[in-house]
C-alpha cells in the first residue's frame, strides 16, 4: 500500500510520527464514455462561457457566486493563509466512549502506521492504553487542505483513523409521518419480535458478495470472448398486492425458521410445537398465510417469456446464481 499522508499523533507532550493508508477501496467496474459506433473515447475541454475559449489548467481559480449573480474569484494565494493548526499532526482533543459517537458521523477510514523505529514504542503504549480504556480518541487532522474531525481507535493491533463530518452537515429528517400517531397492536409487535429473533445471528462479512458486480463482470467477459451482448429485458418486478400484515409476518417467521432448519446440522428432535408445525398433512395458519403470499406473488408475474435470451442475460443469471450458491454454502458451513 502507498501512504497518503505523513505527520504525527500529538498526545500531550508526546509526538508519534505516523503514516496514513486508505483502509478501503472501491471494487466497482469502471467504464469510460465512448462513441457507440467505434468505441472512441470522449474528451472534455474547459471552455469559458464568456467567449468560448479553451482555458488551461494553470489559469483555473475558484469562484464563489453571490446572490446577485456576481462572482468572487479566489486563487491559491488567497487560501494559503487559512488557519490549519493540525496541518501535519493528528491532535488529540479528548477521549470519549465509542457508543456516544453515532455512526452517521463517520466518513472515511485510514490505517495508521508508526513511521520509523523510534515511533514503535510510544505508538504501542498509546494503542494498548486506549484499547484497555474502552474509549476512542477524538482528534483533528488536516487532509487535502481541509481540517476534519476524526476518531482514533485500536483495531487488530493498529490505530484506525475514521474521519467524520461536522455536526452542521447532518441533515434533519423532516418527514411528515414522524408527527403521525401510528397504532401498533401488541400481537403485531410480538410477531415482529419473533421475526427478528428468528433472523438473529452474528455478523460474518465473508458471507456477503456483490452479486451485481459479479454479474456485470460476467457480461463484460462475454463481450471479450466475442459474443454479441444486447440489453436484457426488464426483470420481473415483485407483486405490489397489499396483504394482511399479520399474515405476512407469520409467513416471514415460518420461512426464516425453515431456512434456518435447512441450514443447521441434524440434532435432537425439536419441541412438540416445532414437530406439530412441521408434521405432514397439517396446514397451520402460518403455512396457509405463506402459501397465500406466494400465490399472490406468482400470479402477479407475467407468463410470457422473452425469446432469444442473450448471452449477457445468461452470464448475469449464472453469476448471480453462483454468488447465491456461495452464500448458501458458507451459511450451511
């Protein structure tokens, strides 16, 4: 990895030289804009609106538009003297409980590495002390010529810096329904709690993959292999029929239990209630509701199928199916 910033953690009278590295990366498939007939790349030029003349990069400046329509022009020299007290340091402001920091504040994540042999001991000392405290350091750091708020915490033997947005950058949720009085029945709340309990588990990120990206890569690979790729027809949309809330909740709970039972290893016999609900030839209200929901969903789909399925659609479905199979295999393991 290549470092993106060098500076020091400033902690009281202690200074720890460090480097920052990006902790995440985007894996999206990137495209260029091209002419459809021959794939020629599209180029953009900087053109001044006043006289349609091309502007060189060196002649660019920042412009702030006033309500009157006039523009205030700011150059690099105008911005050079702005106060950045943390230009080359990560200044510790305080140590706060992590649970008090709402995740909505977090922006980007960086790994923090000690820079040089002399930085190892003070780095490890602060890291271990912070880990034992159960708190995170609230810091200020300047990245890309802008001071930012951030947290510094210990993770897997390293410091992790997570930049944050400022409090006034969080938008207020101004939605009309927040002021409405919605009546929720006790039975509905209990059924929803049962659904949550049936789907509860530990977070295992390795179970999840980007099925869309895999399908898109398969489409690109099909094109590379010389096949003609056309735009696939639109996928079937789920039924918009309104069903009874309790019936839908029961059906969801039953489906979650069946999925969990199918993926769990064989063990001792279940409870009498479980055996009764799965006994052959016995239709429970939950099973009936589930059948009703499936029937409505099935009836909403069109029976007609598009002829001449393209290679792109086959590749996309194959990749999506492979991804789904991987998740099922991991879950059963």
